[in-house]
C-alpha cells in the first residue's frame, strides 16, 4: 500500500516537473520567436554625418517620361500645391483651395472648387485621397471627409467626430484614418479603421506615452499613411517604428534608427521655443517602393535626402542641401537624385510615388532662362512632371 502511494506521488512529481518544463520551454520558444520576429524587421540607420553619396536616376529607374500640365486660366495650380494622384488615365492636383484634374497626358479636364461653410463645401484641404476603384476623391477637412467624383460633383460628407490627419484605403476596401495628436491628452487614439461604409471596425492607441499639460499645439507631421503593393503603412510622430496597418493589428515593418539625433516629443512639440531642436532630426517626406525607401529630413538648418536599398538596408544616395546652397540658387530647390537621362537638367527629387512610378514635380517659375528654353515652356506655365519607372 505504502509502495503504491509512493509510486503515485512520484508520478505526480514527475508529471508536475514535466508540465513546468513544458511551460518554461514554450515560454523560451515564444521569446525566441518574438526576438526572431524583431530581428527580421528592417532597421534603416539615419545619420546626417555620414558621407554624402550621389545617386544616378538610371541606377534605380528604367526610363523617364515628361508630362506638361496644360496651362489655362481655370487650371492654374500655383506654387503652394501638391500632386496627389497619377496613373495612365488621370492626374489630380491639390492647390490651396481647390482640386484640379487632368487626363493622363496633362490636358485639363475639370476641377473641384467648393471652398466655404455650406453643405458640400470644405473649409480647408488638409489631405486628399483618390479612390480610383470608384472614381472618387476624398478631401480631408478639419472636422470630416468630403467625397466628390472625378467629374467634380459632390457625393457626401463623412462626419468623423474628431480631427482627421489623413486617409488611406487597404486592399480589403477598409479605410485607415489617422487622428491629429493632442499631446496634452493621456491614452489618446492615433488611428481609426473603418469599413467601406465608414462604420468603425477598430482603433489604435498612441504608442507614444508622452503627455504635456496645457499644450494646445497639434503635431501630425509624417503622421499620414502611405501605401504600396496594396498595403498600408503608418509612422506616428516621435515613434521610431513604421507599422503595417491591418484591420485589428499593427505589425512592425521598418525601424528608423536616428541614434543620438532623434528628436524627443518635448523638443518636437516646443520646437519654436527650443533652440536645441535644430540639432535633432526632423523627419519630413517618406516614400517606399518594393526595392527602395526614400526619406527627406531636416537637421541643423540643412535638408537631407536619403535613398535606401531595402534588400541590404544600405544607403545608395545621401544628399545635403544647405542654407548657403539655397541662397546661391536664388531660392530654387535643386537637390535630389542626379538626373543622368538629360544633360544640364535639374536634380530629381521625388514628390510622389505610386507603386512603381516615381514623380518629380518641377515648377517653371523656378527655372532659369536656359532651362525654360530647353524644356520649351514659360515661367508662368503649370508644373512639369518627370515620371520614371522604378526598377
């Protein structure tokens, strides 16, 4: 009897130890799995002190086309504008108060000019998203999203109930809407996910825990989603990681390693009062394709443009543009990738990427007499688009 009890006790002890071992082992496997996942994330080191590297446009693209946007009185774009969409059929531009639409060859078609405070009107154009599957244009306003078609007709308004900072759509036809960050709030939201009818599916809290009381400044630079290959990515201001956005999870995609030059939240939200902030990296535009990552940032009163090869995480282009360069160019911004397709032409700085197309926008107002002559255009003409196909 005693022998049986001892045997049972021994078996229980063995089983208990086996269970403990399995729990510990599974924990170790889980930790190693998490660590392995972290190690797979690309880490791009950004250092303004690295040597400068000239990149030729032909190194990363296979051809270059030129599109001249038709200049008419009703289609004048102006200097404070941006290209928001381009494909073979349509080109859509955002100016200060309206959206101007051209066909794929640059011929003017129509516009959306609905600035105001009435029904179907917007007070400001923060961001523009083009849904080419429906031929809809979404204008992100201070308090909501207004939708128009490619013919310029108003369709509807989506009341968000918060200040949206942008808009993008994933391959499931769901919408990702970032929220303007208020750094005087704790536990604040940064992204909302909606289905195609704009019913909220999920939301994500800010990954930046910093909070400052009595602060009313809104910071949302580099806080707009971007996409390629039917995927959506998002980087929150003052957070190093770019995430791929799914309907219910965020998956780390790329880490931007700024080292000692990283700008803290405190420096960023008080940037106008903080002289030390100029010696920290202020991220600006970022674009991504299958093989390359493009980044513009400001550091110590200079502008930097960097091109990374994503496969090996190496810098293949690192260009610097100083205040002195700006003065010598009489206010013209002329830095970027060396355009070796043409002789004596401007550098190619990406203003827009749509999967495999990369676009540089050139305003004739910033060209000298010889450049205007070589491009056969006049100073007051609409912008010229240099469109290259990425390798």
